[in-house]
C-alpha cells in the first residue's frame, strides 16, 4: 500500500542527490581571505585562499579561517539540502495531505 502511496522512494532519493550536486553555495572568512564552495550534498568543491590577506607566519589564523569558511559553507549547503528535501516530501504526499507538515 505505502509503496504505491509514496512511489519509488529510492529512485526519488537518487534523483534528489543528483539535483543537490548541482546546487552550489559559497562562504568566506577573513574578509575574503578564504573562500569555500560546496554543493548541497555537503561536499566541498573548492577552497580558494587569497595569500595577500593572510599572515602566513600565523598558522593558527590560517587554520581558523579555513575552518570557519568550511563550516559556513556546510551550514549553507545543509539549508539548501533541507529545502530540497521538503520539496520532495511535499511532492510525494498524496493530494489533500500536503498540510501535514505545516505547509
């Protein structure tokens, strides 16, 4: 019964992962000293470092800025992922039951 009700969940999840891979977010730290790009699957795609904005003798500063940018990018990616998951849930619901999740 629920198989028919919700369709092929595994296939829909796979399609969602593909879609999430195409959604990218960017975050920076240290006024652009470190820029990180991730996708909505929460995979880091790129890390850019502007060496002119960093004190390379302060390794701890560089590490802190990289961590801050990565964590910010992953947070943004999580928000995008949650939005897409909510859309998928809404699409899977039978007509008339959309309001179950507060929408």
